[in-house]
């Protein structure tokens, strides 16, 4: 890849991963979580309700959170790459009496 193409590809890839994470997260949150036979209590009179200590999410929800996190970290990295040279050049002095010059 040429030097001018890779930043565009990186921005598009990070945006697509973040968008895929949002879509997967929305689908995972909209899908009810199913339990296997082990969650059935045939003789219990109590109804199970999750409390603050037990929240169940589907695999799609976890996958969506992971994809969204990876996409947002990628976008933050690219924003840092773009902003880094701009802020780094402002700290250097033209006279050569910067921190690297002891004299």
C-alpha cells in the first residue's frame, strides 16, 4: 500500500468495526437470553429474577461489546496519530534552546 492509502484504509476499517459492534450489540440486546434445562426448577414456587449480582447476556451482546471496544480503540489511536504531530511541533523552539540542548 502506498503511504497515502493506508490511513484511509485504517479509518474505514476502524469505523466499520465500530459500526459492526454497534449493530451486533443492538441485536444481542434485543434477543432474549435463553436458558437450558438446568435453569428449570420444577418444584420451586419462586420465580427467578436477576439481581445486581446476576445479569445474563447473550454471546451476541458480548461480541458486540468486544467489537465496539476494538473499533473505538482503533479510532482513538488514529485520532492520536493525526493530532500528535500538530501538538508535538508546537513544543519545539526555533532557536535550538529546547530541552534536548543542554547549553
